[in-house]
């Protein structure tokens, strides 16, 4: 995460946008007389939205957390993919 003031963001907008897209990160733009804002690449935003959607359901969130715990404990099995 990077924090820049409004003037720096305006003067370096192309670099700021390239950075958030290339680094899959976000930048906070600090504004003196208004609320701060966040700039991020669309892929990063979509990833956050997908995560929120998956965790929205308590049952789905529980299932995902159990699956992650099983993976971390080495309780996984490799399976071959089916050919088309």
C-alpha cells in the first residue's frame, strides 16, 4: 500500500495507475479537505469482491476455512483430471 497526497496523485496519475495494476496493490489518496480515496486495479478489486461473495454465506465461509485447514495440515489427495 502506498499513500500519496492529492497533488502528487494528480501530477503522477499515469505512474500511480500503472503501479497499482502492475503490483496488484492499492494506493490511498490523502485529501486535505475531503475524505481520502483508494485507487486499485480492476483485477485486484474483482478479487476482493469475489472473496467477499464467497465469505458472505456463513456456511460457505466455514467450509472454506475447513478446507484451508485441511490443506495446511497436508490432508489433501491428488487426482488426475479427466480428459475431454
